[in-house]
């Protein structure tokens, strides 16, 4: 991972629209555990952003807030090192969004490639909720409110960084001095983990993910149903490793890279059955997820503690973000009291 | 005026983008002075809405906030009867706007006739700032935050009431109970006062308005330049009263309706010069504006007092609007602390 060595202000987060899964673990959670000791890291539980396309089913968001916090703690995110806060507890984020909205045109929002793709995939077209089209402005509010300098992202989210920095430059230009700080992306080197069916995007409704809180039986069933090489019909036949989800997961999760390379070689030559590779993968995932599931359940058993952690982090974040709001209001001459 | 007799919660306000003028006096200020003793009235100084099309020239807004408050007080709005508050001091309004934005589509916003007209007149097209296209959502946040039941509007603003009530119904439907209250328009019976040039919309840059703080000389010059009947070349000629701005202003401001009718009759028959009608109108406007100008200047001489009034009203309004915010957050399940 391309982690900067000097301390940075890192903002990261998740839409609270479902429990976190192995894709999050590989794509961001492991990195956050590493980053927290070196940097000033804040994780935003993005409940308001989660509502931008779930306003008519808000329980999808509200019921997942504490799940997501429990996921964080279970994988080793330490609330004494990382500030964990809730977006809807930070009014300055909404206020900054309002101010920035006057600096970004509808045409600019419609050109955002990430939003374009999401509009298509959700079938929104012009029926897109205003809050969904404008969420890149809200993300810019999140990032700048914390004066974040480094944003862990996938390459599909680079347009968000660009949009944020455009707003930063406009505010600084209006102020004729540096008020806000531009941010840089921290691109993850971890390849994107495929869904267990090897085809679709990971989604709870597709049942093609393995949640961090998955039971032993769920893990077992998910691995058994995993996509391999459809042409690898008999054990003795040569099989294909590329696009074989079992091997991608072994690459991601098996501790011993040599063992994985030997398995790949044997699979390619023939003589290694999918039952065997799946058994090896299942053991490895059961071992990884057993302590996480256990801790997660413990945390969820003590919701008062989860709420206290979220409240404490939100209070710290409230003070930080309101300072930025005051600075931005001053740019517009609205620091009148 | 079609003023309801039972006490209502009234929300009204002005974009703080310039000092108020005779058009505001006739169209809304007089009515507010009447309403304040019977109803619970709040006036919102809409600085954030003023920025939606002035973000690159924010001083146009910030420099006019206290001017507008002084205008209110000078015409007789009593801060002990009417709550005067500043939009940017009420974070709940921005937060409500974010929640409501998820319930309104871009297509719906683009169909709003008022916004359509304004987009055309400002030449925005797709370069329209996001904050400008979405300002009807922000207005719905303003209205509902105060649980306002009665909104004084011109008929061109009826689409705003409709948009607000659509959001109210969606929130109540989601909650499966009444959380927000629908509002009704209070249409002013006063005809719209034309600009002094009789052609364009009143605007500071066109120099075709008479501000409440206009000096004697400014009033005199504005009346002298006023549009009359371009075909009324000689005193003895018959003249036209309809579309003659001097007579429209006499109708609006002269205390003695009989005198105005006699003047009209004489003008129609011939024998009454524009110099004479303008002299009568000028006297009448000088008399109306002299005490207003005087009080306005006194208030502006004591900015600390103006700020204190605005701060007190904003504090009262903050408590009211945050209660509504809590109610709406509960609908989305986000009342978790």
C-alpha cells in the first residue's frame, strides 16, 4: 500500500446501507487498521449519504448504523486511535453542502463519471433524486470539513477527489487566501475482490458476498457455491486459475503464498479438484472470520457502548467541522455575530 | 387583504440582496405590520438563498443583511411581535434541505414554473448552480421547520407552496402519521407595483425603484423620470391613466381616493399636466418616506442593536427549527442518541 509516511489527516467512511463484508475487509478495513497508528484518521458512518437513494426505505440505513460500527471494532479499528462519527450528527456538513452547492453547476454534476455510472446502474435518469445527483458536493463538504489531506479511494472514485479540489480552489479564490486544503487520493493496491458468483457486483440482495458476521454455515455454503472454472469437470482435467473465484480468494486470504502457488500449479496441470481447493479456502476463511464474528457479536450485545463510542467520536468531529464552517462562512461574509 | 382571523403561524422573508423598496412596502411590508399583532409571525432574512445566484459576489448579500433588518424596523415591524431571524444561523434548515433532497427528483425541480422563468431570465440553462435549481427544497425546509401554516406570496410563488406540500405529504406518508403541517398561501390583494420606468422588473441596477431609504433628492428625481403617457404631449390634450406609472403610484400611496379619482378624470379629459400629477405624487411619497428614512438611519447608526435583535430572533428560531429537525430525523430512524 502506498501509505504516506508523514502524518496526514485521513477521512474515510462507508454508507450505512448494510453490514460490511469481505470486499470491505480487503478493500479498505485492513488498510484503516494499518493507517490508524500513523495518521489522524476519521471514519464517517455516512447515514445521510445512504439515504440519497434509500429515502423510501430508511430502515435500510438506520438499522445498519450500529452493525457497521461493530464491524469496524471487530476488525481492529481502535476508537482511541480512529475517530468514528455519524454524518447526521454533524450539522456543519449539511451547511457546507449548501454553500458549496452555489459553486457547482448541474451540468458539472451530470458530467461526473461516477455519478453517471451509478445513475445508469440504478435506472434513475431524470427521476434521480436531487440529493443523489448532488452527493459529490456533500462528499466535498465531508472531506473539507475535516481538512482531510489524504482520501483512501478506489480508482472509480477519483472524480470525487477532483470535484472536491475544484470546490477548494473556488473557495480559496473567493477568499483570496488559503482557507481550505486540497486533498490527495490514497489508491489501494489491493485488487478488487470479486463477488462469490464471479459475475455481479457484490450485493446483499444477490447473496454473493460473505459478511464479516457470517455464521460458520453461511461461510461454508458461500464457499461451496463459489464460481470456479466451469470447464473443469473432472479432477484429473487441467483447470483455469484466472477468473476462478476460489483462487482469487486464496490469493487474498491465504497466509502462505507458496502453498497457493503450488495449488495453482497443480490445478493447471490437472489432478486437483474444486472440492479440495474449496475446503482449503473454507478453513482459511473460517479461521479469519471466527474471532471477528465473535467480537462483532459481543459489541452488538452492548449497544450502549457502541452508541457511546459513536457519540464521543461525533462530538470530537462536531467541533472540528464547525471550525471549518466558520471559516467558510467568513469567506461569504456571514460571520456577522 | 384576505387575512385569516384565527391565529396562524406565518413565515415570510426576503433574500438579502439589496435594500427594500416601495415594491416591497406595498407587496408585503404593510401586510406584515398588520399581521404581526394577530398571528405568530417570523421573518427570515434569507442570506443563504441570496447566495444561490450570488456566490461569486457574496458582499451583495452580506452587506445587505442589516439594511434589510433596518428596513423592517423602520416600517413598523416590531421585534417583540415578529421574530426576525437570519437563515445562516439556523443549521436545521440546511439539514432538513438535505433530507428533503432525497424525496424530490431533478425532473420535478426542472418543472417548477417559477424556477423555469428565473433560469430563463438569468440566462443560466445547464450552467445553473445546483443550489439555485434546488432552492425550492430549501424553501420547503424553511416553511416546514417553523411549522408555518400561512405563507404570504404573490401568485407567481404558488408553485413553491405546492412543492412544499408535496414534501410534507411524502414525510407524513413515510412516517404513517402527521409529522409536518401543510401550508396555505396568503395571496396579497395589492396589485404588483410597477417599476418607475413602467417596463422592466424593479431592479437596483436598472435604477427604476425607490428604496425605502431614498433621499429627498432621489425621490424627487425618480418621480420626475417616471413613465407617464408618451402620447400626452401638451397639458390640454387628453391623457391615458392606464399604464401611467404616476397614477398607479397615486392609487397605491395617496391617502385620499376621491382626490385621485378627480385627478384621473381631469387627466383623461385634458388640462392636467404631468408636472402637476408628479408634484402631487412626490409630496405624497416624501411624506410617506420621511419618517421611514429617518428611523432607518437611526437603526443603522446602532448596528449593535440591529445585531442583537437578529441574534435574539435567530436564537428563538433555532430552538423551533431544531425541534422539527428532530421530528424529521425520527421519520428516517436517525434519532439514535
